[in-house]
C-alpha cells in the first residue's frame, strides 16, 4: 500500500467553496477523485493527476448535489471513462437538474454519466491496498455516504458533518432526524483521532466534533 501516507489534493470553486479531493497513497499509483465540482476544479484535478502520474481508479461521490458533480464530465473527457460510484438513491440526480438542485437556480446541470455504480451502505472499496468502509450518512441528501478507512484514520464525509456544523436539511429530499441519527450512529462511533474531510470548509476530527459541535450535542 504505497508509502502508508495519504496524499490529498483539494480544489475549490469560487461560488460554493466545495472541496473536490484527489486522494492517493503514492505518486504513480491509483487515485480516487472525490466530488469533482464546479470550475475551475476539473482543470486543477486533471493537472494534478497528470503531474503525479496517477491512474484514476474511480470518481467517488459522497452525494450528487450540483456543486459536487459539476466537474465529472470534464474530468472523464480528459482522463478517460472513469467509473462513477454513487449511492443508488441519488442516481437520478446525475441527469435531473431538480434532483441535483441546479434546476432551482436556472436551466440546470446534467452530466453524461449513465452507468453509475452503487455505493451500498455497509460495503467496502479498496484503493491501492487501503480498505474503505461505506457508511450511511444520508439526511442532507437521500443517499449521502461517508468513505472511512480505519488504517489511515480518515473519513470523507461530504456534506453530512462539518467543522462545527452539519449539512443543511431544508432542501427537497433532506431529512434532519435521519441526518442526526446517522451522524451519531455511524460517525460519532468512530475513534476520536479520525480525520474528517468535509465537502466544505476545513478538516476536523471526530473527537473535536463530539466535544464541541452544537448539532451533534443538542440537535437542531
């Protein structure tokens, strides 16, 4: 498994500051592209993948709101037909602007992904020898997922959990009680030193959020 250290390259878009991540264990190895968002993220991701001689094993989507999927087509056009992994509950959002929320603001965003691969809660994925559990963190969206690696003490939580906050639950198909239950049962049960990389904002740890996050402590 590479050199044992995770390498994480983060890009942002200027409107929503969504964290599009490229994660890998070694230069010249395999990588995942997690939540490639709106411009200029795709160009930055493509450049980084090429500079580090990476092979893109998968695009992994924590959920399918527009700011997390806006760069998929550009990345695939440049790097090849990379498999796209997304919870089945959100497949429709890849081609339906109302489901991915972009239709609420204009003509909307549609991707060319017609063959997504499910991210089943309780399943596993492997990246260059590291094993990642798929955790259900739906509630902000109907099929929200977190990718967690115990060996690396790291979790990509999308918009479920932030430093000091949690995902919005006032969108269509959001469910506040479900989100809080999943955070408490599936994230707050992880070790305190687990790094949490969220869909927006700085990284945090499970221990910090357990002690200080008002939504985790008190709810909505």
